[in-house]
C-alpha cells in the first residue's frame, strides 16, 4: 500500500514535471550558448563553446534550475495538498482508521522527491545540451556527432557525480520542507496558502544553501 | 447477562473529569460520563459548546489537559500509538465535515479503512457495495468526492464509517444537511446497526427526530459542562431553558 502510493507520487513528481523541466532546460542551454559565443569568439576560442556550455550545465545550471523549478512546482503542490488534507480533517480520518498518515503521506512523498530529482536533473541536462546544440548551429554548421564529442570532451566523472549527489539532497529538502509545512498547517484555508507559500520559499532558499555547501565539500576532494 | 454483574463491568467508555482548553479558552470543564455496552448516547449542545472537541478527545485525536478516558479499559490519554491503533480498530468515526479523501474515488474512499485488514479485493468490493446501498447511494462508485452533493458526501462518510463493522461508532452530526426522509432512513439504519451488531455509539446531533429514534440516553452539554443527563422522555419534561429550547419544535 505504501509502495503503490510511492509509485503514484513518483509519477506526480517526476513524470508531471517533465514538460516544465524540459522546456526550461532547453531554453537555458540555447540562451547560454548564444550569449557565450561573442565572448569566446573574441578570444578565438569558439570551438570551446560546446565544452564550456556542457560543463556549466552539468555542474551547476542543470541541477539548480531543476531544483528551483521543482521547489516551485512540487513544493507548492505537496505543501498545499497536505495542508488541505490537514484542514479538512482527512489526516485525522486516516489516523482514526488506524493507518499511519505519516508513513502513508509523508514518507512516500519525501522518498519520491529524493529519487525523482536526480532523474529529472539528468533529463534536464540532456535537453539543455540539445538546446545548446541548436544554439551552436544558429551561426555555424556543426553535426550532432561533432557537437557531442566536443561537449563531452571536457566532461568528467568528477563533474557528474557530485552534481547528481547534490540533487539527491535538493529532492530531500523539497520533500521534507513541503511535507512539514503541509502536515503542520494551521487551521483554515489561510493555512493552506501559507503552507504552500512557505514550502516554496524555504525550499528554494535551501537549494541555494545546499548548492553552496556542495561546492565547498566537492572542492575538498577534487 | 447475569443481573448481579455490577453495571461498571458493562461500562465500555468511561470519561472521568475531562478538561480541555485551547490556549486561554476553556472548552470542556470536568466532564464525566459512562456508556455501557450496546448503548446509544446522544449528545446535545449549542453550536460551539465543544461536542466535536469532546469526541475527538475521547478517540485521542486531541490531547487533553486533565482527566482520564477509558475505552475497553485502555486509558486513551496515556496509550502509545500501537495501543491507540488497537482500540481504533474497533472504532468508526464519522467526522462532522465528512473528511472524505479528495484524491481518491468514492470506491477507494470506502475500501481505505479496510486496507489494514487482510481482506480479498473481491470481498472489499462486495462490502463497499453493501454499505453504499444501505446509505442509499448507488451508481456513484467511480465518481470523485468533489462531484457529490453535500448530503451525498455525508452519507458516503457514514458508509465509510460503517464498512469496518466497528464495535464503537462516534457519529458527529450524521443527519445534518439531509432531507427529512433520508434523515429518517439514516436514523433507522443507525438503530438497526446497533441492534444487529450490538454496537456502542455516541451520537452528536441537533436533529431531535434523529435523537428520538436513536437515543437510549441523552446528555446535554452547556458551556463546557454536562448540564443534564437522562432519557429522551425525561429530558423533554425538564423545566430548564436550554433543554426546553432543544425540545421546542
Ligand atoms: N483546533 C482548535 N483550536 C482552537 N479552538 C478550537 C479548535 N477546535 C475547536 N475549537 C473551539 O472549541 C469550541 C468548541 O468547538 P466544537 O467544534 O467542539 O463545537 P461543536 O459543539 O461541535 O459545535 P457545532 O455544533 O457547531 O459543530 C469552539 O469555540 C471552537 O472555537
Ligand atoms: Mg461539531
């Protein structure tokens, strides 16, 4: 029962975020490429464009943008949903029917967010690279194969692993914060709005803080 | 049962000197009463007199300030979660608001309380159809709660309460918002459940017809205290302003 609910939450959190994460990822890749081109061109280093863009996307932009988008989309929906369940006594009803609402509602959502964030980030990274490929080709003619080999040239294992690891914590933060805010919502519809709002605000802030800590920790090892 | 058995052995719900406040606001003051096995206790009281708070305290949803609550000899206000769950297995609770699960369909709402019991899917569906029919709802199994009318939601909440065939049922305004015909049917249903399964119930209501049909004993709450206690006929004779107001039709 808990497992099926977890799968359901993964579907809501992961699958339903694909369009939004995809579109923003594509635009970020495209824009970053277009804007970086003149600077690199002035150094005569245009061929570095794919590599530079891919490194910044994989290390930083992909994870953070995905995190922020999910903090907004997932955080607000979890916060509002749990808060309205609290306010309309649905959580109390679960409790009296002997089903542990904490396991059923909170644990499933936190785990789903933690698992889905890295997957969404991988997806977003790939779409961003695609966007960047289009960006490169606006004023150039690079085959997809050449683009890929250029983009991957500078990417290392030590770029990918830390950046995906931090997204696990992004997911955890989004899940924990929004569930906490929703689960402990104050009575009344005002409580629902407040929970949704503070879920997004606190989760977004935490994502930047985790990101900053992650950079510090990573630099210790690499 | 042997007549010589003392009445306290039959007491299944025992509330002793219950006090409850929210912040500075004292809601319940020194409430004491007992319910014997198989009895329907109707609680009357003005809006805001603390009736809903009282039954939530009894089932352990709200912490109490002082006093003692026993259900089947389990001290509810000191029980740990597994003890609470053990008692709650035997309890059905109809929330005043219905407390339907918005994200689940009518059928999923109904079988939700059965999940913790090892019951075959097919038997769950049969049980669900049976309770739906008993509250007069048909052909709505696939609808979502948001698509139902107020009265239908109330009856669905009732059906969900009854599906586990609980030994104790707490009804918070079971007939509010229903037409008199359905209201009567629900009252009759509550009675027949009591007789068939020997259930013990607390019924909160403003509906005197429902009270008349279901009550074995009644209790009037006023300003956080128990004002009077007695049978329907006894209370209807009383010369007290508040009590009279309820019986005036
Ligand atoms: N969670 C809460 N926090 C603070 N005060 C509360 C809370 N729940 C109830 N109250 C207060 O307790 C009092 C009793 O509320 P309760 O819901 O028990 O009334 P009631 O007797 O059921 O009334 P009604 O017939 O309208 O349902 C009210 O004054 C209400 O303001
Ligand atoms: Mg009430």
